[in-house]
């Protein structure tokens, strides 16, 4: 043993590293006094002492608990002005009612809630039809808490297939890898780390924002369990070329014999492409596509958390990933990672399918795309910005300072980006004063020199709101450039 390792402090440090902050930082953590209860809510003479970080000894009335929490939640951002998230922030009152009424249902308990189970299976039928499952009569899939869980299941199925094939052919099955663009969502890096798979991330070429099919093919070998293609990159909303990737993998199979499947991470695009890009072949029409996931709580138009996973056929989902339980009554096959989870969101997903129908989804998604493209066009006309995406795939607009997107990573000489003495983070901060949450971030690995802002247009984000956001974006630029500085307190307020 290395001498230093006998020292528990050294061993501890090597095993666990330096202590890391796991909490979202908040100055409230420093407050040690209890929660404040407004006078109307405490009874005459009663001292209400509710500790902040321990369960209190005594109970309080429901309205007191409600008031305390409600007051605190006022400080959360306004979800409708949050254009950072892909997740649904508005549903109709009838959907709210159904959600409330089915809040107590447990999706796993199919014996107690057979109608909820029936509704889940109808949703799967609808998705199977939308995504062109070859034999849609008995779709193989399930609902999940979101795309992350769905991606874990898809990744596991690919790993199981690969391992079984390697065992049958007497090949080593110790070092699986998964090929994906550096622009993947973090859930894929989690999958690889949690399940001991090498994350083989393909750099995004300069000038591109998503993985190039040729680069995906070049990264594959006999240990590749699959390739992830993203329908709607989180970074800028661009679709990856599923058919192009499949064609390259056909060549790989012809040249090497490796038969590598594709999983399509259609977290957002799974509910956009079927309605707006019906000609685009990205789904089970492409024979190499083994499985597809989508988030019902993104463009599926449901509040968080519901996701979906479907496999091509019953051969695509290994049986040994399914467990059978009988302690809730009846035989219950289960594959999801979670056991208990809400049934309400699945009910709300069915509400959306029923309420909107195909044409309704087309109208809602087209409106979001129109608003995104309107925003993109206006932003590009401002002069201060350059578009990275224009909302024509997912309704997402990513943009950087004009002149910042170059092959060298340095701003073009004399451009707006070159002259500006502020960053996209300053713009994001300035927009916050108007309540807008527009994230600023560096692009994916190998393109970190590119700093962008991103606006995700969702159901409920109208053209009027977009116009107000544009107005505030223009003011932010004026102010940061010095031309619109407030010369006396309050001068920046306009009514
Ligand atoms: C492409 C992609 N995959 C997966 C996820 C994870 O989805 P969820 O939040 O539903 O777990 C996201 C979330 O933004 C995403 O954009």
C-alpha cells in the first residue's frame, strides 16, 4: 500500500475529494430565527415558534401553513416569463382540474387505477402511430417521469443487446461505449456514468451546432452499443440528421459488420416534428432507429413530469429488463426506474391529445414556431446580434453578439462583439430586471468560445409577449452600450 494511504485523512481526500457545495446558495441559510407568521394567522396570545430547518414540535392550522409557503413562493420567477425552460408553464383550467382530481393516483398501481392504466396505454398507441412504429397494435414502451428516465431505459436496452450479442459471439463485453454529439443533454452523460458506459462524445465541427453524421460513424467500433441522435438540440433547437446518421451506420455495417442501432432523443422534437415536419423521416420509418423518447412535459404540452419511451418492437426491449410484481394485486410488469409516480400527468397528456387532436397540436406548435421565427428575424435586424438558430426546427432562438461566431473563436475585427465591453451574461442580467429569464451560456464542449443567449418559445408565449421581450432586449443593449444610461434615479422606468 502507498504509505500516505494509511493516513485516513489522505485516503478520505483521495476517495471523496474536496468538500463540495450541494445546495443552491442562499443567504436565508444564514438566518437562524424561525419562520415569521403573520398576526392574522396566530391565535390570540399564542406564540408561534416554527423552526426553519427542523420539523416543528407542534402543528399549525392548514391556512397558516399555506400562507407561509405561498408568501415564500412569491419570490420564484414568473413561469410565463421564463424563456429558459423547455417545460410547459401553462395549461387550460380544465386540465388543471383533471390534474387536481387525479393527484392521488399512482401510475404503478394498475390494479387500483385500471382506467389510468388504460389511458396510459392509449397515449402509447397515439405516440406509436405518430412515430410510425412498424406494428402499432401492441406498442412496446411506457410512461416515465421525463426524458431523463426514458433515456436511461433506452440506454440500458442498448447495453443489454450489445452485451448479449457479444456473449453469444464469444467477444469481450467489458467496455461498452455510446456515441453521441458533444451537444447531448446531460442525461446521457449521467447514463454513461451511472451504468459504466464510455461516453464517446463527438466534437461539433466549427460552423455546425450539432453532430455531423460522418463523425458519428467514425467514432463507432465493435463496442458501440448505439448512437444517440437528438431531435432538437438543447443548445439551439437544431435537429440532428437521423437519416444521414443511419446511412453512415449502414456503411459502417457493410465495412465492418458492426450493426449499430440509433436511439432518437426527441425530448422536444417528438412532439414538434410529427405535426410540423411530417415529411421529415426521423422516427421508426428509419429502420435503424431502435427506440425514441420524448418529454410529455415539454412540447407534449403537459406540466412536469411525464416522459415517454417507445421501442421499435418486442425484440428491441430485452425481457430481462422487465420485472413482474404481484404485491399490488394481479401481475404487474414494470420496467421504469421509478416504482411509484404520479398518474395525473399521464391523464393530462391524454387530455391534450383528446382536446387538441392533430389539428390542434399543429396550430399550437405552428404558433410557437411562428413566434420564434418572428423573434429571430427581429433580433437579427437589431445589428447587435447574430443568429445561431432561427426557430425553424424547434421553436428556439439562439444568438450571440454579432461577429462572435467565427471559425477562430475570436470575434471578427471591428464587429459589434469585438467592440462591446459587455457579455451575453450582462444582457441576461439586464433582462432579469424586467422579469425575463433568458439564459446565457457557453456552447457545448469544444465550442465553449461561443457564448450565446437562448429563447425557448412555448405554448402561451404570444407574439405580444415576444414584442415586449424584444423591446426590453433593445433597451438592455442601449443601456449596456452606454447610449441609454439612466441619468437620474428612476429614469430607466417607462410606463
Ligand atoms: C434533448 C434533451 N434530452 C433530454 C432532456 C431531459 O429531459 P427531462 O427534463 O424531461 O428529463 C432534455 C431536457 O431539456 C433535452 O433537451
